[in-house]
């Protein structure tokens, strides 16, 4: 178990504490600036990166996105001296502290650098160098100066041998608490290509986190014409991943694997589980490796994050829907900082009854990630 030190690494005026319950935030997005990444890359990869860039644009630059790249307007770091580079949201640790970690009593926050999605799809040697550099920067710029933070291992997910090597390289550092995959991989999640990566993660007791994004960013629902389409149905991408993992037998083949579906919400889950169980009863001979109802497998192996949390006209309906999953002990609070639809831990969870709210705030994530929470009052 990793004990959380909730003392900030730098001295500054204490922020007003807005919560009375510790928070573990399962989805925070740091950004590594291009100049910082270049400095962390060895040659010849530094030159290649500076000359040719990466395979795809960073997620905030991909259509459809709203103004400010989908970020909170107040999350842009202050301008530096004249002539200095403009730093994007998510690149300033002190701003993250003042806007998220300190005021909300976030005792642990899991960093998910979405830049790793694109880096992991590059040519194998280049992808491996990029992911090593991203992980190195996470250590030196984020984990070392801020003991409340944890990180996801960026891996060259389309190059399994290199991905396994990076998992082996980072697994001994308890601050890396999961392995990062995008929802949009080249091949379906059930493809045998990825199983060595799942097995390596499971062997080290690390869950695999599937976050929206990747080179196939809209598998299952097609490329959206409007941001409304994309934002209202983020759940589709992670639902496709879930069905592939279950029907394809991945969870049976790697029995110790735990999977976290990030930034896809939860409310769509009950009907999907009902449908999977009904179809399995009729089609068992099509998937002979599934010897029990899919819902049982999901409830033992999958975890979900709250963001983007649903806000029904009758707030009590949210709790009812989540209780229908039978998995409220596997739902983790996530803020999605610094995105514009950031979920404030107070208002996002307040609509839930205390019996659901308290474990989702921190205890569920602590159990998954092996964290020991500090003592604190209930809210």
C-alpha cells in the first residue's frame, strides 16, 4: 500500500479547503510542452520530433472542439516574459495546485497525459522513445515535486514488445498506478496483438486505463459533425471497448487484469449489461469461452470514472441508475481538470446520497490503486 502525503511540495499560502472529505481524482490531464518533450528526447529522436512532429494533432486541436481547445478559460497559465513560449492549460503545476489539489482537498490525483495516445501509435522505436520521454517528464516535473500526484504509464501501445518493456521499466515506481491505453487503437481490443500488454500490466498488479482518444477517435459512432454529438455520447467509445473485452475473451484470457474506463460516464452501463446477458443466453455457442453471464465478469473486472457526470432533471434518478449497475463500489470520482466541463467535487457528487458519495470520493480509488487514505471527517 502506498501512503499518501498530502503536504504540498512547495511553500505557499494555504488555500481555502472546500471539502470535508478527502478526494482522489482519477482523471487529471497534464500537458508536456513541445520544448520540454524535445529536451527529454535523445537523438536521433529529438531531431525527428522537431522536424516532423507527431502522427496526429493533440486532442484539443482536433475537430470538433470548442473555443480555447476545450479547456477552462481560467486554466491558461499567466504569460511569461516577452518572447517566451505560451504555455497551454495543464502545463503549470502551481496552477493545478491552486485550482484543484489545494481547494478541494485532493489527497491523490491520477495524471493521464493524453499526448501519450498519439505517441504510442508512432513507428515502434520512435514511439518507445516518446513514451519514455513522457514518463520521464511526469517523474521530474510532476511526481517528484508534488507527492499527491500519481501517474499513468504512457506506452507505445501499437508495439507490444516495446510497450511491455516500458511497463517493466516503470512498474517498480509505486507512483505509476496504471497503464494507459486510448479507446481508439488500430485493432479491436480483443485482438491477440494487445494481450502481451494486458498480461504485463496484470503481472505487476497494474490496471489498464482506457481513456477516450487515439488514432481512431470515434470508433463505433463515426466522426461527429458537431461537438454536441461528441460530448453527449462519450460513453459510446468506452462501451465499445467494454463489449470487445468481454465478448472477445480478453478478461478470461488474462484473469488478473483490471480495467478502468475513463471519461465515458456510467449511466449507460445498466442497459448494456442487461443486453449482454440476454444475448449471451441466446448466443453462448458463439463465445464458448464465456462460461458465465457477462455482467458477472464486468462487475469483477471493470471500473468506471464519474466524468462527465450526468445531471438528470430529477437528481435522484442518477443514484437509481448507478445503483442498477450493481457496481457502485467500482465507480471513481474524476474531475477531468483542466477541461471546460471540469466536474467540481462538491457539486458533482452532492446529488448522490452519502452512502454512494463517500466511497466514490476516495475509498473506491484507494482500493484500486493501493492507496492509504489519511484520516478525515465525513462530509
